[in-house]
């Protein structure tokens, strides 16, 4: 596990985190952990959704990728003669 020290954190942000921690009945440190973890996980989920959408739009399937470069090159060679 990593230890972090955050410097020059805006007072408003620190106050908001303290209030959230108090409402949840957890320490400020725990609230910061929860908030950072949620932020990172949300970004990962968003990335995975975008990647899945791009794969679907490209017609990719596990059994036969639509963007198979070997197949595309062969098709181009066959077309040119």
C-alpha cells in the first residue's frame, strides 16, 4: 500500500471531504481513500465502455475479428490482381 501526502489542497475541497467523512462516520483519511478509489474505478469503467463500443462499431467478435489485418491485406492483393 502507498502512503500519500497531498500538498496545497484547496481549503474548500478539504472542508467538503471532512463534512462527507463526518456524515458517513468515517475518518477523513478513509473518506479520501473512498473518493480516490471511486474516481479511478469510474474512469476505468468509462474506458472499458468506450473500448467495448468501439469494438462493437468495428464489428469485432471473439471468433472473427473484423479488423484482421491479414484478411484485409489478402483482399486488397486479390482485388489488384
